[in-house]
C-alpha cells in the first residue's frame, strides 16, 4: 500500500523559512516523479514544484529562487525547503507522486503552512 506522509508545516513570520518533508512508503518512490502542490482557502490546488528522476526540478514562477525541492532516494523522502516566505505562501501543502508506468497519482494528507506576523 502506498502512503505519502508530510511533515514540517507550521506558523512562520514573513521572511522566515520552513522545510517540508514527505516520506513515501511502498515501492514507487524510486520510479516516481515527486512534487508539491498547495491549496489556499477559497482557491484551487496549484503546482509548486516537481523533481523527476534524471531531470532538473521545475518550479512555479512565484517560488523560483525561494523554494528548493530535493529527494533522498535512500530514505524515500522528498523535501521542500522554503525561504523568504510571504503571506501569500499560506496554504495547505500536499505531497504528490506520479508513477509513469501506471499513470497513477498519489497524494499525501497535506500539511498547513501559515505565514503571518
């Protein structure tokens, strides 16, 4: 059974930093494209960042140069390092896995990130 479990969310002041983690159980991690999405209140879920095997990471334009996605294949974990956080980064952040061989998508339960003074 595949499970994605996020951690690391919380309350931070504008300009601060947080690191989100997503631990993946099951056998999909090494062959999956891993990513992060977010959903703010009253808005649709949106893409934030993705990292695939053997390719450069992709980012939403508004988070480039502030967020960094990385993966540790030995730990089956993907990270999102967020710096210079802004109030508009406030959202529930979801971990996402896409398995190309089956075209299946997997989601975590989400972790709340609140940027406020």
